[in-house]
């Protein structure tokens, strides 16, 4: 909702989840689909912002879009950062972003698909690929968080694939204004 042209803050519940052992089996890749999952190296900032915006717009993924180029580059362009982009039928369809905090944990910082990829039967496989990539770093645990603004299937899917909720907290999300979103996605 907007009041005086500014979006109103949204109260959310954030759920923190952990996994302490790699799954014995990963979901199979869907057949009869043209799917590619490519690891990026030094991802261009504008492409990362595009992914965040296209995957997370509906779910109010705003924190990254508020970062300056310098702040974003400092976090993304690290040797240990692991970002992989999902392509469906030749077009970007989602991504995941792993932040290793070794030796203890790897955080699944972002995971999601664009709307055209929803309902295509690839979400379970895609999350399984993210979990496998996280465990390949050799952590003691893999962590992820989700909130009540995320896709309604997010929390149940994380739990189905082996994550266990360990904590919750309340937060307030301040949605982007049109001007903030425009300025963010138009940056080089």
C-alpha cells in the first residue's frame, strides 16, 4: 500500500533453517527440458541486479538493490563466492548465491526462479543442485533463511529437502519506491 506516494513498511517473520548433513540423494534433473546451470565468475553488477529484481521483485528482495556499486562489488567479487544462473530454454530463469563462511557454514543467501520458470517441474531439482553445490565447499552446515514475503512454497520445499527451522525473528521490510527501483536497475 502507498500512503503519500511512499510504500508502507511490511512486518515479516524470518525463519532461519539449517542442514547438518548432505542429503544421500539429490532430486533428478527434469527430462524433456532444455536446462543449463552455469557458474559465474565476477558477475557483472547490472546482471546480478537484474537477477535479484526479476526473481525477487514480487517478494520484496530489496536489500541488494539499495547497495552502491562499491558495496555490491565488495561482496560479490570474492574468490569464494559461488553464484550460479539457471537457464530454461536458453533464457535466464533463476539463480542461487552461496556465501561460504568456512569452515563452519555455507549460506544459501539467495535462491529463486523467475515467474516463467514456476510450475515447470524444476524447482525441486534446482534447490537440490544448490544444496549439492553448498556441500561441495565442505562446511559443517548449510544455512538458509526465508520470510513470510517469499513464495509460499519456499519454506515447505526447504524442509522437504532436509532443512530444519532453528529460529525465527520479526523484521520490517521497507519496499522500494519506483524511483529507487528505477535507479538501481538502470545502474551499469
